[in-house]
């Protein structure tokens, strides 16, 4: 008796391929979602570390830092130049350099060896993802409370849309970094138009509360 081997029909093969494709799609969606959430959480931790370090040096007992910020070479520095000054004048240690870059955007971390010559150190624009206050206003900004509360640090314009409709920020009266939306701002009574929200570098930073104390 001859045994015959039954082959897959074209329809059966197409069904198998469709099932494999569906499973791959479900798996890919799950992986992408988890990667986005991990990036979301990591950026939050990074900004929190920056804020905590700035808070420690601002409210510490080191008079050198206070002189630097209030009347020294960092007094009028703001935005990217403020962070650059923090490294040049050893306000921040070198392990803070990687934290200048948001993990969710396209910015590129600088090599720590760039800090070997502090006099020549330049914080590349593409290696800085955050806004910053102005040196001589930072002490006030970090302690603003109640109706005077302000954003102390947030994503800069290039990284504004890293998390779609959420913008990572730290408030002057907040203990943790948090994500805020345009709707949140309106609900809290801030008069910010969508046009301003969508062009923060020219329409929001340094101009409109609560972003009037931060600069790109």
C-alpha cells in the first residue's frame, strides 16, 4: 500500500502566514508600547536628577556658587549657556553631562572627555535637551510658591514633542518632575494659546507664565 503525503494547500499556507503576521504585529505593538513607557519614565528620572542637583547647589552652604549665580560669570547666563556654565565652573560634576540629553529625542550625548579642558568646554546645542533659568534669577525661581509658582526646567523646543501631547517639566513648588498638557495649563488658569504652546521657543519661554523664567 502506497502512503501519500498531503501537502499544504495555498489557502492553508496563506492562513498560517496571516496568523504569524498577526502575532508579530501584536508582539511589535507591545514591545513599542513598553519601550515608549520606559523612555517616558527614564526622561522623568533624568530631569528629576538635574533639578535635585541644581537645588542642592542653590540651597547649599557653598558661597562660591551663590556668588557665581548672583553676581559672578553665571549671573546672566540662561538656557543652554547656563548648563554649560554649570560644568565650566564645576557646579555640576561630570556624571551630570549625560543627563543633559533626553533619551526620547534625537539629541546626542557628549563625551565626558570634553570636560578635560573646562576653559574650552562648549555644550553642543544637540547635546542639551532642557531649558534653564537665568543664573541671577535661579534662586528666586527655585523657591517661588503659591501664585508665583513657575516652571524651573522643562523640555526645550526641539524636544517639546518627544512624548506627543505631554511635556516634561519641573515646577518651583514641585518635588518631582511631571508631564503637563496644554489642557492642564488651561485648567490651572494659565492663558496659553495653542499657537504659543506649539512654538515654545519663540512664543512661550521667557514670556508667558509659568514658562517666563525658563529659556531655550
